[in-house]
C-alpha cells in the first residue's frame, strides 16, 4: 500500500470552508467559506488565491458550462461571473422560511444542480431541527423540491452508473441512498447504506472515487472515511490534524489527490492553539485511488 501524505496546502483560514471543486482547465480549486461569505479560487500552480464576497452565507459552489460558477447562497441560486466579479440571482426560494439557508450542493451527471437547505445555526452544528429541504435547479432554471424535514442537508454524490444518489442529512448520522432517474432527476426508494459511529464525528461533505466508494468528511471527527456503499462497511480512515473536517473532493493530476476543507468557527483559544491549522485546506496524497471530474451546470 502506498504511503499516505497529509499536508496543509492553503494556509488562508476559512471560518467554515466547504464545497471544494477541482477546476481542471487551470488546475484550480474552487471552494466557499460559508459564514465568511466568500467564494475563493486557489491556483495549485501559483498558490494565488482570488475571492469574491457574497451578500449572505454561501453553502456551495459548482462549475457552470457557460463559464463562471453557480452558488447556493442564502435562500437563492445565483450565477457568478468571475471576470466581472458579479453575482446575479437565478431563483429565490424559501421566502416563507427566512430562518433557513442553503448548505452543500453538487451537479449531477446530467447538469442539474442539487442543493439542500437547513435551519440557521444557533451555534456550530446546532440548528432548529427539520427546517431544511432538498432542491434541484434544472438547466431551464426551474426548481424541483424533493423532500423536507431535513436537519442539515449535506454531502451528496452519484454512483458511477448514475443509478444511485447518495445523500447525508448530518444529524441523522447516516449515509443514505436513493434510486436515481437520470432522465428526470427523480429520487425514490430511500434507504440507509452506512451508520456513522458516534466517535467518528458528524457526517458532512462527501465525494466518490473511480471504484464507486464514498469518501465522507466527519465534522468534529478530524477524519475522512472511505465507505463501501454496497456492503455498508468502513474501508479506511484518513486522520487530519484538525477536528472540524467539513468536505472533500478529488483533484490534481489524474484526480489522485484528495482535497479536504476544514473550519475553525466555534473553537475557543485553547482549541485553536492546539490546532493552528484549523480552517486551512489539506491535500491527501498517496491514497492509491482516483476520483472523477466534477460535472458542470448546463443552464
């Protein structure tokens, strides 16, 4: 087995770093700082970081085929023109629920943007329960509401054959699966595929590798788990030097590196002194597996 290396590659701290996406065209990593209210772009070639400020907490960012990005920010889907440094609303949602906000999101293999909401946090990972929902922004800018009663809508991805949708509602401590209709984006047959153990942390962001295994970042657990969704077993644990690991994605040459976002919001001085890299971005190399490129929103 190859030797695993964990290194801090982006030292600029994020209150709640999230939603990392590898942009292959220029070897960059795009990500958000949710409560820091910014979208950032880090060049792995130069180390340079560019950021754009958002009006409200921004839960996730995805690539857009037409150029720029799409974000799930506050209670809206919005388009980001990186060249003009502008953000324009695509669709406003949850007008009757002012105390919710978007959280994690990702584009499906057909170019639709899935993103979920949650109640506003009273403090990190403590929310008003069952206030969230899961939505899809279609390329024609119509929106589908899949289900509600969600605590903290989080990690999501699709099986390699596009027939299964994987999903995490964090406070359920379960990785779930749905049958997926790639033609319509419809979900059915909800079921559990992995129960997160209490000592592993709170399941957060997630991605998939080329072997169909899931990588789940565990908030307050300081680790990323590799899970086999077919058998419901944990195959591997990658430990990081910070507790608040939030999400992950594959990137780099051949998508063989795992990038992991982290947070520092809610930590006291003692904890920050013990974990000086909290809120930084980490790269895990030598895993011996690869990820797949991110899909782009086609609207």
